[in-house]
């Protein structure tokens, strides 16, 4: 039995606009980025003569929504582009760029219209700071979103009843090219001890992928008179933010600890990279299956007030 292509869909509350997309993750391959494409299905009776637009946006958020002060939101739009889908400004053939769009247009009928975006150069990928135990609300994050809405013009305030918002991710994949084995070491001399303590930290490679075990080798040569009490190994997410200030955030995301006897005052750091795994090659099956687009199911995106809920149906 041949595999089926999953198509994600989301419909506005008043049923005037429905968006269909074949994927939610778009890969930055370093030399090019997957384009954002999909199909919008319209109910022309519900539209009541209004135009339909689709928007791709990238937002940097550095505070919770309830932290907005005097109308100033703790976020910055890094990129935003809006295109008119209906009435059509071009023929559907000129706006159809992928095979899956062609299949969706045939399946969904005459009131289906394609859309297509390309990411500009130098946009960051989707990322969010790992929250601490006491952190609540929105993360500090770079988020991408596709919005479709009905309006008299594109500058009109968006009506929640006749709009659709879909969170997507721009993720990065780069094949391993470096053969260097990361190594870091330090030597520490204690007071009143003739010989030092030497610690060496090594990893089998520099780049690891999400879901892959991170192997670490720790070598300790203790020639001092001190006994080692505690061996602690942690993975920390380090983020430099320069958009609004030169801040540096460090969050511990994993930790292993072994206790013996004595005391220890030595530490060593070894940087490595964590990236998304190689994306699966897209198949081209004839059969399609439709699945509701739920933001809560999208990894790395925070579930918030603007997400779907059962009451929105």
C-alpha cells in the first residue's frame, strides 16, 4: 500500500477561508531555503465582496504578551510580506509552483487559489530559549507565521472570525563537513598540594542532531592531595541576543552527576552544535489525507492565547 501525503488544513471560524499546506517545517539548507506554498479555499458568499490576503511574517518576541506596557509590545517584526490572493492578480498557473499545489487545486475545485512565498536572505531560523523551572508564559523566541484574512484592503485590522493563523518553523540542516574532534582540557593546582589535577573533556564530533545521544568522554588525572567529591556534567543552551541589547542567556537543559568523596573546584567547557536532523525526502504519492493544523502539535512553538482551542470551532 503506497504512503499517503498528509495535508494540513485550518478553517476560519466563519468558514469563509480555509488554508491547506503540505508541511509545517521549512528547511534552510544554507545555500537555499524551502519556499512556503499552499492553497486557500474560499466561500465567496461568506466573503461578501471582500478581498483575501495571505501574509508571511517573522517575529522576534522577548517578553510575554501580558507584559505589554502602554501599548508597546515586547516583540519586533523582522520580516513581513502580504499578497492578495482574491480577486486574482495573476493566473493560477503562474502562481502554482509545486506538484502538490497542482493536485490540491484539482481536488479542491474552482474556489481554490494558490499562494507562494520565498524567504529572504539572512532571516534567522526558528528558535526559543529553553525555559527555566520558574519561567511562565511566552518564551524569548523567533517565530514564523502564515496568516490568511478577508478585508477591504490589506491594512485593515484583521477580524478573528474570518482569518486563519498557522505557526510554521524555519529550521536549519547542514551536513557534517568537519572531521575535527572537539577537545578541551584544564590543569588546576591546589594550594598546599605539590601536584595538579588535570581534566580532559572530549566528544566524538562537533555537530549533533535533535534526538541523537550526545556522547561525552571525561578523563581525570588527579595527582593532587585532594579527593574528588562530585563529577557534574551539564549541557547548557547559550544564546546571544543583539536585537535590543547585548544580552547573553544561559540555561541548563540536561545534567548528569556522580558523587564520590572529598572536594572539587575545577570546571572545563567544550562548545558543540545542535541542529535539526536531515529532513526526509518528500515523496509524491497520489493519495492525500487531510489533518487539522494544530499549533500545539508543532515542536518548538509555544502554546499561547492566540492558538487554537476547542471553543474556537
